[in-house]
C-alpha cells in the first residue's frame, strides 16, 4: 500500500476558493434570465383575503404568480415521516400564511432590481390571526395552525412501556430543563437557484447538499420523469445541514418551464435568516436518578420539538435525540417521550448535528446536575458510568448499537491535556478569594451517530486515455474537502499521485446516482465505495495487463508504489496506468478500465470524544470569556488530519456559538427578531480562542477504511462543555442553570436571581 492515508495533504480545492475562482450558482451565466423576488408574509399567522398586483404593469416585463396561477400543490416531508397531510406545506400559500416568511407570490422581472421594485407594488390583503411561536404554548392547542387537524401536535412517540416506578431505588434523583435554542445554519453562500428549460428538460443549478435526491423530488413535484430533470450543484459555499431542495427551488424551476426563459434567484442574508429552515428548537426536561456513589440507574427525557409552521424533517429529528439518549453511559433504564408541535415560526430541519447535539446537551447537563447533587466531581461520575471498552459492540436501551469506543481514554486524554487538577485548584482559590472573575470548567463526553440512516452510496473509478483516474461519487462536498480526501483514498489504492486523480460530483448527468451529504456519512460510505471501486479496478487491470504482456492473470502483480503491473518476480516488462490506458484505447477497450460500486455498510458508526472548556465569568457584569477549549474527537482512522482538524475547528466554533452567542428569536408579535447578522450573533474567529486538539484514533471495524464521520462531532462535543463551564463558574454562588446562549445579560440575571434567592 502507498501511504496517502493519514497524510496532511493541503486541500486541492482551496486555491480555487481562495482566489475567487469558485463557481457558485450566482456565477453561472444564463443569457436573458429573469430574476425572482418572493413576496413573503410579514405576519406570523394571517388569512390572505386577496392579492392586488395591477400596479406592476409600470415595470416592463414584470409578472406576478400566486398559488392560483400555478399548478404547484404541496411539498410533503419524506415518506418515512408520518405527518398528517393537512399539515403539508403549500408551495405557495393561498388561504393562510403560517409564519413570517411564508411565500404568497413570486415576482419575475428582467433584472433583480426590477423584480424587487415590482414586488413592492404588489399589495396583499392580510387578516391577522392569533399566533403562537412558543412551543410550550403551542402544545396547549389554544391557537391552532391547522384547524382541520384539531391539534398542533404533529408527531408523538411516547415510551413503549412507561414505568411509573422508573426511579424506584434511586438514592438521588435530579431534574432540570435544557432549551436547545433555535439556530440558523448560516452558510457563507446563501441559497441560490437557477433553472433553464430546453427540449423538454429542465436543468437546475442548485446550492444544495443532495443533488440526486433533489432531482427525484423535483421531478415528482413538477410532474416530470427523472430523465427530464438535471440538477447541477456547482461549488457550494457551505450548507451545514441546511441545504437541499426547498419550495423556492421548485417555484424557480416551475417558472423556468412555464415561461420558457431561464429564471434565477439568490436570497439575501435577511431572507435566508427567516426563510431557510432553522435547526435545534427543542425543550427537553430531564430526570436522572441513581446511587449516591454516582452510578446512574435511570433517565427520563421529555423531548418537545418545535417543528415550525409546516412540520417536516424537523418533526422527525427528536427521534435521533431519543436514540442517542444513553450517550457514552451504561444506563439500565431510559424512557423518552417525544412530541413535535407546529408553531407560527420558520419550519425546522437539520442543522449541523441534527437532533444529536440536543442529546449530548441534555445528557451532559443531567450528568453534571446529578454529580452536583451527589457531591461528586463530574469527571468521576462520568468515569463510573462509561460503557467500558470491552463491551462493544454495545446496544443501548434506546436501541443504538455502537461499533467501538473507548470513552474513558478520551476523557483522560482531555483532562490530562487540560491540566484538570490544577484547574480545579485554581478554581478553588478564586472561590475562596471571592475573585471577581470566577473560573468555570466544563466537561462533555459524547458519542454521535454518523451515517445514521445507513444508506447505499455510489462510487465509480475509471482510467482516462491519458492514464489519469476519474472518480465519480454520489457524495457531495459543500466545503468538506472531498476533492482532496477522496483522491487520497483512491491514490492509496491505484498508486497515482493525487494531481492525477479528479473527483467528479454534483451533476446528476455525470454521476448516475447518489445520496449526497448529511449525517457525516460521506467518507465511510462514499469513500468506501471509491475505495472498493479502486480495488476492483486494480483486479480488472491485472487481467487486461496480463493480456497485453502475454502473461497469465494469476501471475500478475500490481506494484502500488510504482503504480505498475508486472509478472511476479519480474519487474520488467511492466505497464503503468498510462501505458495500459493508451494500449486499451488503441484497441477500443478503454471502457474496460471502469468500475462502479454501490456500497452499503452493515450499520452506522459512532464517533466519540471528550471536550473540556475553561471559562472566566465576570461576576459583576456577567461577561463570559472562553479561555480554552480542549477537544479529543475520535473518528476512527483519519484520512487527512489537516482536513479533519479543519472540520473539528468549524464544528467546535458552531458548538461554542450555540453555547454563548447564537439564537433565532421571535418577538411577541411573532416577528423574527434576529433577521440579520447584527442580531444573529454569529461569532468570528476573533471571538474564539485557539482550540487545543488532541489526537485519538480508534478504527471502526464497520468499513475497510476504519473511518467514522467527523463533520459534526466538534459541534456535538463543544456546546455542553462550554455551557457546563459557564454554570460551573457560578455554581458556588447558587446558580444551577442558565439558558443558552449564555450571553452577558443572561449570565448577569442568573447571578442576580441566585443572590436574591440566598
Ligand atoms: N475525514 C477524514 N477522516 C475521517 C472522517 C472524515 O479525513 N475519518 C474528512 C473527509 O474525508 C471529509 C471531511 O473530513 O473531507 C468530512 O467528512 P465526513 O465526516 O465523512 O462528513 P461529510 O463529508 O459527509 O460532511 C458532512 C458533515 C456535515 S453533516 C455537515 S452539516 C457539515 C460538515 O460535515 N457541513 C459543512 N462539515 C462542513 N464543512 C464545511 N466547510 N461546510 C459545511 O457546510
């Protein structure tokens, strides 16, 4: 084997991105394209009594389309989510709007400016209705979003066999609430779509994570056959779980077909913050019980998911929270009650971690609360409850079968690197001296599920006439670096340098099938498919080389270092890929050097890790300084540590952002209160410390690469560590909880409330 795996290869895509040569949807030239502006409801809940658009006649070429002008119906959630069809989202709202941002009409005009001007001349007659944006209130069903359904509850999974005596025998039972606040994915590139209809076929350029799935769904919604739809995802400036086919894209494609003219739309940041689905938005009540010695015996989670105005994927995600409810701990009894409700807010869906960060957020809070009540060190309580390394594969009572793990080792590495004992001693000193800046130490030990749905992924490898390798993958990279890491995987097996390996993705005409990217599954299934295709290609090439060299196939070997085929024990004559390809091309046989694989793993994988956060909290102002963040993230065998570290950096930044900064909020009227980046406090590098990453690799037996996912781990680990650290800094003052984001104002209020209560 060559040694490309584990190399810190610089990302081959970066020169393109860093020098402005990336090609995003908005860069695609489309002669004569019409521009779309969506008319969105300013009301959280209202009846539409009429749309008056005659005034747009003054804008040349402007046209307005409401629901009645199209044959577009509803956008249903994926079929595995059993939602009442009366709750499905109309692609264009016709009778009612159910959130500020719901689309009432689409305006097209020859320029973007003209379409915005025209949209401002359209008058929509709204009759405001009572609204509900709070998930707890929505559950009471006083204000209904869908009167015909009679309840806002979209999905409910109560415990199968509820145990009224769940906590019997527990010496200590603690409880609390974690609000995993609503977040935005906020990629640098907002959503963008362009469409062109020609010769009975629609081509759609989409900023997405899932081109092949989008092609299928778009075909269904437009009533077109799959081969009449082509989706091209060019460079994508981040997705963070948020990007995939949305109603806006369907409207753009419909308009292109209807007008016979190319149509395009690129959203603004404010539009993005109200209109693209949001993530998290869970309220979880926990009860945890066990022995005074710190052994956890029972856990109950009541998970309430805010599904937003039109329940879809967001309503399903709390099931993943429940699935991961045992975390890294051996807990004999767990009960989860899952409820998803509709509210007059932007629909929710996956955002980096999608249901799993919420599990680690509540579980780590529960463990900390339980440890405090037992009077034990939180690290010690974790140690006492870890699933031991010899227990794998391990099936939790919530139904997840973990492949492999060494949770104790991850924690010890993190604690050692942090200097845990010294930090605790320093904390003690500061508490004794009543120092203004108090020190907080937060721990999080987590396990996460990647490739959770366990799908099949396509990978094809072929050799071109010039002797280069062309890799086609059904995975998609919205910034994760697949052009580099997938090339490394293939290089390892074909012996070609990565400069001679091209990774092709994102065009449904060029890649026959695929599932795209989410759930940190690309490397383990897309990478494995490419790996398998490479191995099979070498075997095929051995036979072809044998024929060329007039030797028997059994005698052929492939020297991967030299990337040459020759007879065992006789290095000459030999054929490299280039010579072999040239000969086969001459003989019209080049097609033979092509292998396609559809790879399915036996099950998902479960990366894990331990994070330690160190904060200083100013007890007079509530200001929080995150001083250090130590992260051990074990994703099995690492293909490219440079890329993987980048993934952890991004993930940790997002995790810290939830703990300290970001929140999508609504005011009393149901207006979005964080519709720009002034109010939605996304941190920049200046708000974050230099992260301290500690290596750990426990290969998974689930795939030949030994790789698990890394794309979301940092997020899942960091939030509870930082959240816990802020609370820990103030625990001696009587603070027991602070809702996220723990910004200065909230922290200051918690300090005041604790001191009032003393
Ligand atoms: N990798 C590796 N060794 C491993 C695992 C991964 O070297 N053992 C590398 C991979 O080859 C890949 C990257 O790390 O280049 C992430 O791989 P993986 O964990 O397999 O996850 P995916 O490629 O499927 O990425 C999806 C994941 C998710 S779900 C979100 S959301 C996310 C993320 O990754 N969104 C991102 N990372 C992002 N990074 C960027 N820049 N932009 C986004 O939108």
